[in-house]
C-alpha cells in the first residue's frame, strides 16, 4: 500500500520537473541572429570612364573611385583585355604589336568603403601594345559573397 501512496507524489514531482525543464529551454525565434547580407557592393569609378583613350608607352590606366558595401568589403579584381580580333591571319613577326592583356590584379579589402586614388595596377602601357579597343573589368565581392562587376570600354592609341 505504501507504494501506491508514493506514486502520486512521484508523478507530481516528475510532472513539475518536466514543466520547468521545458519552460527554461531556448526560444525558436532566434531574434539575436543578424539578417543575412544579400546586398551587392556598389562600384563608383571616375576613371577609367567609358571611351577613355590611353597613349601607349606614355600613359598608365589609373583607377579612381569608391567601392562601398552595406556590411564589409572583401576582394576586388581588375583586368584589361583586348576586344578586337586579329586583322590578318598571316604569320606574326617579333615586331608585331601584342595585346595589352593584364590581370586579374587582386586587392584585399576591409571595412564598408575603399577608395582608389590614382591606383596603377598595370604599369605603363607597353610600347608595342596593339592599338584598339579594350575592356577594363572590375569585380568586387563582399564578405557574404555578394558580387558586383562593371565593364568599361577604353582604347589604347599610338602616340601622335
């Protein structure tokens, strides 16, 4: 008979303990988590600009402008590539012009903003660079992996 009297007390104790244990658990709301960053970085270049011309053997392609992100910037890559195809199918000599293909040149970034001030990632345009149309490309990635890119058409010309 004693065993039957203890059963209700044991049952009451386990019920009370279970309610307290469940009540002290963590919430499912996760209000402390930051929202996921889905916003791409912004590119605002002043140079190079669409249609800019650069004299080979005299000038460099300088970068000026600002990169921004709502959270944190991570990396930036810039490159220059020749966009025109060879005008002739003939054999090339050692004195023929060569495309001024450069890059990608990478920059490690941090913070919400990075400013380029006359950055010269490619050096002076070589004397035998093929005159013509080129594409300057810039790609920026933030710490969350969001990406922005921009292509700008420029020209390399011979010295007048």
